C-alpha cells in the first residue's frame, strides 16, 4: 500500500513500512491469525504496552474447535506476570528489551489454527504489533496439540495450596510451568512441594518435588538472586519500599516431559518459615500458566476470572 501524506513513510513511496501495528479496540476480540493446515506454528512475536498484559486475553483454537486450547492473559502466557515487564532469557519463551514477547513452542495442527486477542479494558490499547511464523508441512495423525491454561488463587492457612492445572483428561505430556507469586507476609515463601498426580493417583502423587526453589532449579532460598536459563529460571524478584514482594519463576520440561495416559493434576504448596524456622502455611496470591501437549479433544477449561479479579496487587 502507498503511504499516506501524514505517515512516517510518506517520503519513501509504495512498498515501505507504514504502520504495521493495530489498535486493540475496547471490549472487542481481534483475530490475528487464521491458518489452514497441516502446518506447525514455529514462532510467535508480539509487543504491546503493559496495559494489555493482564487485560488482554490470548487464545488459540485448533481444527475449528469452539473451546480454546490456549487461554491466558497475554503477559502471563509469555512469562511476564503481575502486569509487569521484565526480561526472560529462556529456550521456549524470551522477553527482550523492551517488551518483545517471543514463543518458540512448536504448535502442530492438522486442519486449522485461529489465534485471537481480546481486549477486556474499557478503553482502546494502541500499538499492538505481532508476527506469527509457521511452516506448511505434513503433521502425523497421532501428533499431540499444544495447550496452555492460566489460573489464580489466594491460598489460605487452612488450604495453602494452589492448583496449577486440573481436569486434564486424555493422553499427553506436560511441558512447562510458569508462576507469578505475590507474598502477603514477610520472610521465605518457597518451601512448598510441587506435586504431579498422574492417571488416577489418589492421596499421593507420582512425582513430588522437594521445594519450590528446587523445582524451579535454584537452591537455598534463591538468595534473592534472579537468573534466567534455557529451561528454568527466577527472572523477577521485586520488592520496592512499601510494596509486597513479587516473584516470577518458570520451568520448561523439554528434556524431561511428564507423560500421562489418562489424566493429570498439578499443584504447588504455599509454605514458608516461622521466625524460629518452623514451617508455616501461607496466605499468598499465586497465578500460573500450565503448558502441555495432548491428543484432542480436550476438556474445557474453567472460566477465566473477570478483569477485576485478575488485577495484580
């Protein structure tokens, strides 16, 4: 298209970049990709102002399904929690200066893919840029489909546990956990166990990790030192004066996928220390995204909380 007289490219002529962004209209959903398969989405790049991080919902639908297989606030899907921007340097997700979201999860599909973004704010969000790269290629008949689901909970001393994901039915493999953690008390917060209940486990899970910082690849309370590596990281420790501590952690089970045949449930405990080093259950605000592949059809996700219930503290 030819640049308009008022555009920044008006002196360049036809064929040059004009304004490759869109406005996310208030309380509207925009489709940013419709692809006919078989194909594999290889890379998704998005940048947008931070106003969209919790207020815009990112969804992906496979093969004409009515229920999304991916549903999450935009920022959280790309490992930026609390409606905050911070860098992430990992193999599957990268957030680069200044707010460049990148996903490298391979997403195969046989018939079609539809990618949407819903702006739930009462005002428009300008400056939404995006690019989705895919390859048209054969996809095996038994190839599993990519899924991701966001949850948030306020733990209690009576039930100090956050459910990362539950209700997964079918066959597949779990590939990643991202969590945003807001402390509502001082002191160390990461003694809880991460538990994977596979294929009808009862009281005791098949997999139980030794502690929160251990599961995410650190040790000894992280030392309040952030890190970001290819498969696991602690990219955010945020505690300005007068504010509650905020954390973000991720683990990608790429070399160590957790396989299930019938069902999957994943939980994490909110557990810390008393001043005398006795364990105590915590009341904390925890949000998370679970990432997995499974054979379709999948069980519908729980309804996302409304916008006001997603506000960060």
